[in-house]
C-alpha cells in the first residue's frame, strides 16, 4: 500500500467482533478479567483503550513509525516528550516556536533544570554550531507559526545523529499527508491533532509517534504514568478526521497557493509568507521534503500598524477572527494581539512578527470567494485610510 490516500483509509481496522466499518467507541473505564491479569488485552482505559489503540496504530502507520500514543492535547504530547529528559539536559529549539511550547519549556521545565536555547534552524549549520555535550533534544517545527520558516529535516537529522541527540519534529502544520519527518531521519513526531488531523475545529488532541519501538515504549510508560490520555470519543473523532485528511489537505494547499499569489500581487501588502511562493527563502527545501506547502499563509501590510491590521481583521466575512487553524472554515488571526501577545514587543518584532502581521488559516471554501473576501477587506481599509487623511487635512 504505497499511496497515502489508500493507506489513510485502509489502515483503519473494521471491528473484528461485529464487522462494524467505523471503529466502535469503547466508552468504558475498565475491562472484566477472567482471573487477575488474564484479560483480552485491556484492563483499564488509562493504560489502554481499543478506540484509542486504533488511532495510535493508525498514526504510527501513516507517519511510518513504530509506535504511536494519543494525548489529551498537543501540549500534553509535547509534555510527554519533555519527560524523556533529565535535569541538566539541554534542548535546542527553532526560534520561531509555537507559543505554548515556549511557555512549557520556560515556565514549567526550566525550574526542573532543563535549559532551552533557540536558534534559527533554517540554516542547518546553526544547529551544529549551537550543540553542546549537554544537548539531548533538538526541537523543530517546519513550517513554523506564524512566519512559515522552513528547516531542512534531513540535514538536521544527520547533525542530531552525529551528536547523539534526539530530533523531534512538530509536524502539525504539514501533517503526514505532506511531510514524513521519520523517513527523513527524525526520531519523534508530535502533532496537535486539534488542527489538520482532526480537521473540523471540534476537538483538542495530541499525538506522539516514534521511529523506534523502544522509544515508543518509554512514551507509552509516560502516557500511563502521567495520565493525559485522549478519550475514546475524541480518539474516534480524530480517526474520522484522518479518513479525509488527504483530500482536505490537497484543497487547503490549492486554496492557500491561490490566496498567497493574490496577496503577493496586492498593492496594500508588504510581504507574504508562504513556502509555496518562489520568493520564500527555503522554497526549494520545502519542495524537496514535502508534497505540498500547507494551508497557512501570513502577510504584512504596507501600513505596518496594529490599527491597520485591526481594521483588516474585522472587515472579512468568510475569514473568521479566531485562534487555531486546520479546520474546514477559514480563520484569521493577528499574532501581535493574540497568539504572541505575551512576548515583549521588541523580541516579537525581531522574530519577524511585525505589528501588521496577519495569519490566515485558509479553509475549504471556494478559493475565488476567499479572494473576494480579502479584496473587500482591502477596499474597506483603503477607504478608512482615505477618511483619516481627509480628517488630517481638515485639521491642517
Ligand atoms: C496548536 C499547536 C500546538 C498545541 O496543540 P494543542 O492541541 O492546542 O494543545 C502545538 N504545536 C503547534 C505547531 C500548534 O499549532
């Protein structure tokens, strides 16, 4: 089975007991035992549940790993990976990192003596130069949020291996429909399944997949010991989302490419961030390591002010103002006031999150309608700017 479309659909088992085509939701806390320790493979749903197990084996198959584990959120998946570390260990992380990952690194794990250093991983040599004997984990997101930076997974995996570090890739933005980090040498993949895998903005979930079984066993131990498991119902929802992942992601990519090209040609736009544009710094790396460029597009305005961004984000109809991404409905957000609000202004700007930066999660509506929606919002902010000028002139 080498086509991802077929694999996504046929790695989901039919129920051996009843033949049910949809994986049954085993909504149970415990399982009857014939004698102590004699059971049908399950004894307690924190340790294992058949619905969750179906999802865990599905994600391991499609990410081409040995073992999968499903968690209550993307952050609890990240948390489980961090628990592989010990006091004194160091993490080397991509500088444009997801805000929640930054928070758990600095505000939870730092006090246990785990140090994190951030580097621009878009240049692989930077990683090599920053590794110390204490570095045990390299943390990549590619593409990143919200500036869509792309890092070369294969090159960084080689560096990690030569220095006996684990490489973990947060594959949330690409999804396994586009990018398979474990086949490029990564040791661990994590997901916020809340985004493209779930795909319908109706759940919070996280996944971990390891290339080797031994590391997977450690993650499974942590999952059971810490207990942040995904519920049977949410496991079922993620399975259901994955059934259409391939189709959805294809359309997300096509729509995002059209939107990015439209933005690039618009006179009110300063810069467009999308790996599918030839102007993107690491376009060739993205084209080599992924089958598509994803559904997230960010851009800045020529009028680089919070005011202008505010006027824009409140002027669209189909793009709804909300955090998150990867669902069927298009969303937009303003990182400076939303996801990156807690980061000091100077640091935020230096990392590329300009005052007017707007992030779009391009959904599955008709691409022409989405472009019209953006066109109308530009027209509205232009007439607003015109009025402001008239006012200013009136006061001269
Ligand atoms: C949303 C997100 C997370 C966190 O996932 P939750 O499901 O919200 O806990 C982690 N990484 C990336 C890249 C994300 O977009």
